């Protein structure tokens, strides 16, 4: 890529189009095996970094290109014509990385951001627990200080991609004598540390995207605290806002084996695209997809300038969840019996069934729809906060029945 000091938008567009044409297949071409999805994603991220397109808006000091959000939008528009690898690195690139840039020390940024942008490291979030899902601030995973290390003990659940991850952002309770939001710390955990056990969870799609993670005497350097000690709730809120924004952007993509473009092709192949009721449903989905895409771009600019409150990303995530589920329902209506029965030899068989089943999790991932509605009500509409009787009580004094055993 030409030096960012010399490049203009049209020149950037031409160079991006040439790069994508050399490294990716056009939409509709055969895709790689799902089992190689992480390897493919890492390979492509390496290619992005070598070409100067990894972290287009991220600071150059840490391996980014240091360009404005307009250049990222140009890249994203050009990429819609190509078959991109699975977003196996999205938690690191869309959630953990931006949070590190916002809260980490200079040494931490120099240590973790460059290999993340190059695709060398896969990240996950060790957030949710059996007794701390929607009420994330009630985490019970303990971190006890022992000299210059923290010793972690506890259990996490619904951890996306933990089986592939090199590092994790882990929310742990470091001061149970403080109220629940004041006594937790965000720690950067090397997933290869002794004492970590990852157990995949089988989903109703047949895949194992989520995991249980058990932490048994896991030693983490004190220098791995992300943000202030006992100030992890602020860091977690930042990461959750980035997560909701990333999930909203993923829902607006429309590509891939089960995306909007594939849905239109399915309708045409079955002679249904000319039916008014089908055309109307497809048009409605397309309009909402474009709104989501523009809103995601707008939020990227707002957050880059420090003007986002976090409520807007919740709005994006809520709209995305409804869009993904409506897309799944429409796909099954269009595909008919082929949505639930297919030939084993068909490489695309099951995509609509898989989309319908996986779409149900959109109401939960990144915060349940109920939680994000509360965020929207409080931060955008200015409505009163919900009453929380335990918010000022030392966490160790809160009856454990409220949070599980």
C-alpha cells in the first residue's frame, strides 16, 4: 500500500480492489473447509498486515495504518464482493484490541497489539459465568494477590473460541469486600498457562463454538492487569460496547454462505423472486441491512473521536439481533423443505437450517436483548435506572443464592 501520507481515497480504493482480487475468491466460489476456518482467518490477517490493511484506523505505532474511518469504510465496501474467511479473530480485533488501546499501558499496547493485528494471536473473553450472565458484575471467579502475581480460581461459560485462543481478557473478583462493581479487575491471561481447562459445549447446530473454561490456581503476572486494579468494571463496559458494535457490524455484512446475497440467489433459483410477498420480505431485509451497515460505520467514527456513550452500540446490537432472526425465518420460508432436509453430498446443505438455529443466540450474545434495552433506555432516552438493591453492598455480604453456588 502507498504511504498513508500520500494516498487519496480513489487510489486507496483501486489498491484495495487489486489486493482483494489477488488474495480472495469472488462471492459464489467454493469456500474452504469450516475446520480450517481459524487457519484461513489467520493466514488472511497476515496478508492484510503485509499489505498495510490490518488495523486501518489503528495507530501506526502499534502496527496499524493510522488512516481515518473513511478508508475503513472503503475497504469494507470493496470486500463485500469477495468471499471473506470466517471472523474467527473478531473477538481480538473488534473487542479486546480496541479495549487495550483504550485502557492499556504503553508497554501492554506494544506487547499485544502488533501480534494481534498480524493474526499471530487469537483472543477470547472470559466474562460470563454460571451465576453471572446478564448481571455480569456478579462474577465470582476469584483473583488473590500473591506477591507479583494474581492466582485465579473459578469457572467461565459461553466463552466463544476459547479452544483456539492464545490470550483472554478475564474479569475476576479481586476485592470481595467492595461492592460488586468496585471489586473486580480485568486481567490479560495467557491461555497456555497451567491450570486452564477448556471444554467445548455442543450447540443445537451441531457445532461447538462456545466453551466452558475452568481456572484452577492459574497464575497471572500482576503487570497483566488491564486498567486499574479493582477498576475492571469500567474496562468491561468499554469492551462490551465494542462487542455490541462488532456484533452489529457482523450482522449487516450480508455475505457468506448464509448471507443476504445467498438468500436472494436461493429465491431466484426456486422461481420465487418475482412473488410480491417474497420480494417485499427481501426488500425489507435489504433496507434494514443497509441501515445497520451505515449505523455501524457512523458508530466507528463516533467512537474514534471519543463521542460515543455506549448506548448507540446497544441500539445497533438490538437491531442486528432482530435482523439476523428475521433473515433466518425468511430463509426457511424461501428454501422450503430444503431448509430441513438435504443430500449429504451437498457442500451447501444445511446452511439455512444452521442459520435459523444459530440466529436464536443473537438475542443473548453481547448482552441479552433485555439488558441492551435497559442501556438504551438509560443512556439514550434518559429514563431512570433500574433499582439494584445490592449495588452498594459488599459483595461478600450478598446472599450467594442470588448468584448460584
